[in-house]
C-alpha cells in the first residue's frame, strides 16, 4: 500500500456499513483536492476541477467512525485527511479513486 497526503475532501454522500456482523466501516463519496498550505481555501465555493471524479473513502476503527459520523451528521460537508492509504496500481486489490482512512 501507498498513501497520499493533505487531501481536502468535499463530501457528496456517505453511509455506514457492517460487514459480517464484525467489521464496521464508513463509506464516504467525495471530491478530493490536494491541500496546498501556500494557497487559501475558499470554503464557500471550493475550486474543484470539473473533470474530478468522486473518490470512495473507507473509514475504519470505531473511534474514527464515530468522530467522522458525528461531524457528518452535523452537516459538515468538507473534511481534511492528512493521510489516505490506497493500493498500488500493480496490486490485485487496486481500484481507481478508492482510499482507506484508519
């Protein structure tokens, strides 16, 4: 696995899933852009390229799920991820725009 850093994500929708009654995760669909500390982010009207595809972000760990879910329930539509993991393109589990946060 590899990772990308400093992603500012603008969430379109999300859902909570329990898999096999043991593994729980939060599935987020969002448009993400790389955060640049030298530029200000326009939070009201974010500059997202038109060709940007939706990313799917899986959030694991009970504490993280609860924190992110509470933020989303309060209608928070932007989220900053310091690090998102993904499978490398040569992996059989690789999927384009699919990330993991734990």
